[in-house]
């Protein structure tokens, strides 16, 4: 049997009101300028419409959304992102959401996470704290938050000490249950995956923890590009997958919207596959991309691409 998990990220939902007049938040002002000058021509509602149609057609068993649902963390963007996810028409038990750095631009962001995305960010027992744990099909989803408020021009993330402690316990507990553990973290944890000003604080500590306790897969966003990296685990390497921004469409050839479906082999997780889906600018819809093994024979990054504003 195959259990399918769609990994979508960096929706950066285009929202009608991008900036509130009188807002003295410098980071937001700069973000607004960046949106108006550049990003609004590249993160398109029509690509997200096509994504929704593709997800409805393929009907994956589970959907993971790994942060940067918004651009400036504005109230109306939270409203729009909640509506977009609701409109997928999928039961809240079949969706997990974590926040990204763009979602933490404004004060009160933690309350907004809970208010608008709380139904998709809680553990099986209803507890709303990170990491949350959701057992679904043959796997357990472990949702972290690396979203912190940062200074202008910084897109860094961090896992709090409390989260780190709980993560250690959770990895042990789920490991004893012998369920494949899939960690969601907006920022990439692998070494050198993001430039310093966009990276995860103390990512080495996380890698050391995973090298000791293990997990079976890490899913991330943030870089707006495809990653298929491997990090050290206690019993061999652990795959770390990043996906492109699901709303992206530029006039250039390289970048269009992307997401991926993990086809989990419920008998042997190491035989699971990744099915890539790409937005086709000419057809105006998401189409089938490459299907590759989750545990490749040669362990090296799948792609290397130029930097995009994450
Ligand atoms: Fe990000
Ligand atoms: Fe992003």
C-alpha cells in the first residue's frame, strides 16, 4: 500500500491589501516595497488556483504546508491563507501547517498562528505547542516552528530551547512506536543550505540531535527551490527535502511553482518515492514531473540554483 503526502510550501498568498497605511513597522515597509517592485509579479493567484485544482484531482492522503503562507504577516493575509487552505475541502485531520519567517513580520504573530491555523497545528490530543505530533496513516508528522521576529534584511529562524527539549523527547517516543518520523521545519537544517542572513540559528544542534535520535524524513521550505539532501542519522542517512514556492511563476525558464508528493511505502519507508509536480506556464496547470527514490543511490543534492528571496 502507498500512502501519499503532498508537501507544499511558501504559498506567499497574494492578498488584495498588502500594507496598512500608518504601519510604522520598518520590516513591513521594506517587505511591502519588495512586494510592489518584484515579488507581486512572481507569486500569482492563478498558480495557487491551479495548485488547488491539482490537489483536488490527485487527492493525496495528507497535506503538509511548511511556512510563509503570507508575505507581510498582515491580518488580511492570515484571513486569505486560512480561506485558501479551507477551500481545499480537506478535513483538518489531513492537513498540517507550520509557520515561516514571513508570517512573523508583525506583533502578535503567535496569536495569529493559533487563531487562523491552530486547527492544523495541534497534536492528536489537541495540545497546541511545538513540536506538535500527528499520527496519520503509517507515519507521524512532527511540526516545528522556526518563525521568529527578526530585524530588516534578516530572514533567520530559530528553534526555541523548549521546542528543542520537547523534540528530543518526541523523537524518542515516536521512535519507540516504530512509526516513520517526518519533521516539518520552515528553515532548512542542512549545513550551508541557506545564506547566513536567511539561515537557522544553531542548526548544527538539530543535526546533532537527529544524528543521535534519528528521524526518517525532514521537509522544509524557505529557499524556494528543490532540495534533496541527506544528513547523518544513527542508522544511515536521513533525507531532507525542500520544495519550490507553490505560487511562483516568473517569465524566465527555470522557476515555476513546484510541490512534491511523497509516496510512502508502508512496508518499507526506505522504498518510498518522491513525485514532483511543476506549474506549466503554457498549460496554466500543474503537471507531472520526475519521480525519484526518497533514498537515492548516490547521496548528493538534486539541484543547485541561483538564490531567490525566501
Ligand atoms: Fe522563508
Ligand atoms: Fe518564502
